[in-house]
C-alpha cells in the first residue's frame, strides 16, 4: 500500500513536468498551417485588392485533396493567387501539387514563377506547358494587369536564376522597362536574397519565398537559422522588410513533410496581402 501511494505521489509530482515537455515538443515541431495577413496602404490603390501568396509547396499534403489549403484561400476570396515557385518538387511525386493547382486555377486568376527545385527536376518546360493548360499565367519576364475595383496593378514575374543567370537578368530588365509610376507595381520572384537587384528598379512590392523561414527559429530572438543562398542567420528568412518606400514580403513557405530537416518553431505559412488606399 505504501509503495502504491509513493508511486502515485511521484507520478503527480512529475506530471506537470511531463505535460510541459509534451507541450514544448508540440509547439517546437508544430506543422499546422499558419495564415499571415499583411495590409499595405498606397495612394495608387483606389479600392481593396486581395492577393494570396503560395510558395514552396513541394507537393506537401494539406488534408484530403488539399482541402485545408484550398478552403483557407476560398475563405479569403482573393482577386488573384500568386504561386511563388517550388510548387512542384524535384524528388517527390507531385500529385498533391496537381490537385491544388487544378482546383485553385479554376476559381481564381492565378500567376506562377519558377523555383530552383523545379529547374533541378529537369521537368521545368513540362510544368510550364501543364500550368498553361489549366489556365495559370506563367510569368517569365512578362507582365499582366490586375484591374479589380478599377485599380491599375501590374504583376510581373521572373524565372529563378537556375534558368540561367543571363535569362533571369534579361527578364528582370524586361519587366523593369514596363514600370509606370502611375501603376502599383508588383514583382513575383522566388529568391529574396536578390532583393537589392529587384529594388534597383521601382517596384512597389516584391513577393518571394525560397528561404523556408530559416528552417529553425527561436521566437523573438532568432528569425531564422539557415536559408539557402543566404547561409546562417539569414537577414531575409521570412516576414515583411522595408526597402525605402517599397516592401519585400518573404513567405516561410508550405514545405513540411518533404524537408530533410524538421521545421522548428517555424509553422508552414500561407500569406494574404490586402492592398488598400
């Protein structure tokens, strides 16, 4: 009897510690979809315009038939969906990406730029043809207009530099020539570390991914530990950054089960941007 009581007392004393460890582990490796909203004001905007930014999906799963991701976008009701590269993966089967793209492109104007993994796959031109066949606008040094609510918003896009540095540079110069200060000018480009090159031109907003949020984070203390092409302690791991009067928004991306290393304090991220006057 005494031993049984002792064990119960021991368990009760240790229970808070055990529960605390479980809670810490849960939040450390929490891979639930996180929605991040940004509201940007600009005199060039006459009425609210809503954009959804999807990057670095890498064919990861978000519920049956990608329902969690698709429902989140449908609840927001964007004027356009922007696919910021690495929607497809170079190693894993891409069924989940096909389900998502085919569903979302039927409902919303959808734009796409390429990512590095898609070029590494050797299937990039197949993806271009496929995306166009399901109604996605592929931006490769091209521009298009979003005219919701009478706004003149120009959305431009460039390939990832894995297409070839000269290809990427020529595309950037091409879209820069189309900048008109009367319009609100958005650039969709996979890599945030090229920000200085983007903002050598008069873009109002640049949207990127690629950094995966620095993979490991320490809330408040460390925004990211390591990002491709930025190395350790990246400056542009995820969030919104000021470049003069312009903004860079870097998504932490949606890749989770396909990553070689776990995301730590770094939930997968779906970004909504509302432009308003």
